[in-house]
C-alpha cells in the first residue's frame, strides 16, 4: 500500500469533524484557511462561525465596511489577514463577477493568499492536484523521509514542496491533503509523538534512526524588535476618552488606540508623568494623573511590545486633533488591538462598579 493510502486510511478513522471539511464552497474554505493560520482550532472555530453568520458569502464580505470586518476579527491578531480577506472579496466581486476563481494562478494572485492557501483552496474546493505544505506537513515529511534540510531555507522549501507533490494522490488531492495535515497535527505531533502506535513506523526513517525528536530543522532565528509604547488614556469629565485610528504603516493598521509616545527604552515613571511634557505633548492644562499600569509585554510575530497605560483625567479637551473623543458605547463598536481592548474592559469594569456604588 502506498503512503498516501496509509495516510487516508488513518484519516478515515481519526479525523476531527470540522465544518469546513464538509463543504466544497471555496469561500468557506478560504475563510477557514485564513482564520486558522496562527490560530488554535478551538479559538478559530468561534471566529469562523461568526464570520459565516455575518458574511455568508463573498458579496456580503465585499460590501461590509472595513471597520466591521476588523471588529469581528478582534482578538485573532495579524490583522493584515482580515484586511486582505476584505480586499480580496472586493476583487472577486469586481473582477470575477462574485465567482471565486477556480484556477490556481488566479487564486494565488488574490491578496493575502500564498502558495499554501492557494493549494488548499485549489485542492479542497476544486479537486486540483496541488499538495499543501504547512507546518504539520513539514514535520511529518522531514521525519518520514529523514529530510535534514531546514524547512525555512530556500533549498529546504523546494525539497519539501517536491516531496509533497511526489506522494500526492492526484485522483484525490483534497482527501490526501486533509489526511497528511491531520496526521501531522494529531499523530506526528511536535512533542513526543506516539511512534509505537504509528501505522507508518516500519517505514519511517527518523524512527529507525532515532531522530524523531530533533526533526524538523529550522534555520536561523528571526530577530525580535523591542518597542516601548506609553499609552495616555485621557478622559474628560463626561467620561469620554481620546482615541485615534492607526493610519501609519505599522502594527495594528486601521485599528484604534490611545495617544501614544513610543520610546526606544523603558522610561521612568517620573519622566512619563512629567507635568510639562504632558502639557506640551497633549496641549492640556488642568489634569490629574490617576494611575500608571505596570509594564505589560505583548508579543507579536517579530516584535516584543512593552506597554504602559497612564490614566489622566482632564476637565475638558481643548484641542482634539488628531484624536477623537469617544464614549464607552462608541468604543464598543471600534476595532481595537488586543491589549487596548483588555485595558479598556478592566477600565470600564472599574467605572461600572464605581457607578453602582
Ligand atoms: S513513526 Fe513517529 S515520527 Fe515517524 S511518522 Fe510515525 S509518528 Fe511520525
């Protein structure tokens, strides 16, 4: 029996029942693939259902306001995925009459779709013979065939892609791809896979050579940039808070956050709360610094953010530009970065408690 058949047999008894596996609708498959990148299945499922409920088809997504899409995406991170979904839905409507393109090259040209996602849509929705190569597939292939080339090097990528294509069942590309991904995820797991119970253990080279634990290899580590965000939460007597849409090309593009001073090192509390600096930075006169949070670390893929929240109450705002003042109910409709949302929810909880006293 060939390897693809062994994987498919294993899959038939071990697969998880996931909603996007029971459809050939390219829109739903695309949505699930984008949501599930960098996301755990249990967390991603809730977002998937919410998206399908709000935007049941590509036209509905194309017609939505970007803010609505970002708000629904809130908490998933990597917001460019949501912006690209939205833009690609508009491209499908304007250039393909709302019909999802069915050729690999056209799918690959859509925004936010790389080789992996294009192969997944081509195989799952249209039955085209493209092998998918995600982290689960790299891990399985590197162990089974003892591929010691790092999977993130140019040479490694070619070897893995070619190997994946060689073993692809061209008659059943969708089923084969689901099987190999699920096998990597559930059986050939990153830590302590149960090789003794594996149906492929008598032909697995890493198992024979006792190299399972060290594979797959990855080349150099990516450099992580450290940044220091000092957020000022300026609140007026009516409880309105100043916020701004992040329009610059940076993290959290088009999401809303507070007035911010970014520094290249950790600034002392006394410097942050310096009256003259606050006055000149925000053009405010009579204010009280109410609290300053401890430093929180927020990790992004290549950045380590050190966040601090300085809460200030002001009688009123004289000069708002470039900010806007929002009430709590307005803020609840805005797309927010995760740490800002978390800060605000404890902030409003406190306020709520205060109001009920
Ligand atoms: S024997 Fe172990 S390493 Fe080899 S394919 Fe099976 S689970 Fe993976």
